[in-house]
């Protein structure tokens, strides 16, 4: 019984360590998709294709990279403690 509890505790620690890294991929993808979709909508509305699509995609990539940097900094600070 005690062995199962220690396994659960160690699995919980692993999940807590891996969760921010897994979230970065999703946040990166979602930021690109949402900003690109917004750009497509603006392009269709104002007949400016592909200006806002490209702008939205580049903005989404930049936001994803920014989030990646912030997450890495937070993980580094957490590991130093």
C-alpha cells in the first residue's frame, strides 16, 4: 500500500515538472492559429489578401516564441531554488 502511494507521489511530481513544457506547444499552436484566422477574416472582409493573414501568422509566431522564453525563464528560476 505504501509503495503505491510513493509511486503516485513521484508520478505527480513528474507531471508537475512536465506540464509547463507540454503547455508551451499548445499555446504556441493556438496563438498562431487564432492570429492567422483573425488575419484571414480581416482579409476577406476588406479584400486585402494575404496582408493580414501573413501579419497575423507572424504575430502569432512572435507571441509563441515570447511565451516560450517566459516559460523557460520561469522553469530556470524554479530549478535554481
